[in-house]
């Protein structure tokens, strides 16, 4: 399932390429005909991500709410660029520029321009960082970019590929949505009601109040912290990858009841999520290992298996202590952790 950084990147891609333009909205699959008719020929006026959910505003009166779930994805074609200076709905964006350097750019550095100018110098083999297709794993579905090479569309717009729930089309760009868990047209009050049920998102609110809200909720719950981090009413955007990695980075046993998590540890979790989420938005990849030299950094950016501490490393030795990483079913999801460093 796409995690928070991917959804924020999608929202900002819409902000750069669709907001301010009149949109032709259709449902090639036929499952969203009525909703498409409500939005068709309206101007997209805002795009916003809150955790794993995205909201696109039309004419300031209606919103398209999308939750990608496990199988959903957006495919983009046409003139698509990203812009590090875009700010949407209280969020912030910056892309780390590494072109022409021998080491990763500083976390505070920003760049502006097309994807070719600001994307990481190393294209990761797993396709986690992509301007063309964001969402479910690439191999799980047919994508526009697999039919024609990027930038070489013979006709525009291209024909829909696969079961496209919603197509958003301008005179120069198109976005196709497939397989979402949720796709609905909402009025502003309904959007507010959905967001009110979500936990804080540090990209939208990194205030002391948001941190305290997270800490208070965690420390009054008997639920294991490994489940609380995945609860979108507790904190927004964390999925299976970030959950495993954050718990390892905190050296915290996933089964620890929230109420037994020390306050300083709970605060550290919130601040680490703010850091990792921001880094994920800027690089397009879930980089969770720190203090890598330039060679190891480039290797990690190229392959997912080299940028995580425990995720999908079951049976392999822990990078710190050598103990084999454990895989277990936890809350109907796979959990990876080190039984020694997280004891």
C-alpha cells in the first residue's frame, strides 16, 4: 500500500500540472460515471494529501477523495513536471538535487525544475521514485509507461490502458486512476469530517500541539505500539515499511503496549516520522538508513534492499547485531523486527 510520502508526492504533482486548469473528467471503466459527470469541465482549484488520503478540489465547491489502498495507482502522461517550490494545503515540498555531485545533497537544499533536473541521480530498480506511475507495485498492473516510452507519445491523449476508474485530462496532461479503495465526490463539510477522523500528519502540522496529540493517544492505549503506528486515527501516513523501520530505529519492541512506551520514546517516534516523511517526499524513496557514505548512499538509492534496516530482511542477519531478522503476522500484516536490538 502506498505510504504517506507517495500520496504527498501525488498531490504535489497534481498541484504542479493540474491545479488552475479546466479538467475533462471521465470514467473509462464505467464505475464512476455519475461522479465524473459532477466534476467534468470544472477547474481544479487545490490538491491536498492527508496521510494516505488525497483530496482534489474542483471550482472550490466539490472534492474528489481518493484512497489508493493496496492496489490503487495513478498513471500520468503528457507534459508532466515536478516543482520543488510547490506548497499545497499547508504542506511543504523540496526535492534533493544530486546531479553533478558526489554525495547526497543536504536535507535542507531544494531545487526547482523538471523531473530530469531534480530527480535522484540513481534510478532505483524497484521503481519507487517515478513521475509517471505512483501507487501499487509496478509489476502488479499494466501502466501507460510500459506501452510507450516517456516523452514519446505518438498521440495525445493516449488510449486508456486497463480498468481506469477515473481519467483527469487537460490539454497537455492526463492522469488515470486504477484500483482505488475509495473514490468519491464530497462536499467541503464531508471532507472535513473525513479529515477529522485522521491522526496528525507532520507535513501538514508539525506543531508542538500535534506532537502532544500523538504522544497522549499512544500513552493511554493498551494496544501494542506496532499496531498503533499503523492506526490512521493515531497518526497519518505510516504503512508497513515505515512502521518496521521506525520501530527498529527506536530500538522498540513492536509488542510494547502504548501506555508503557516512555514519553521521550513516543516523542522521538513522532519526530522521526516527521523526518522520514519529509525525506521520502523529497527523494521519492523510503530511505530509512542514516549516515551512509556517498558510495553506500548511491547503492541504497538504487535498490530497496540496501536502504532498510529490517523490512523484507527476514532470516538475514541484523545489520547491527547479526541476529536473524524475524517475520511474523501482526495485525494481519507482515512485521519485520530484530529480537535482540528491539528486545
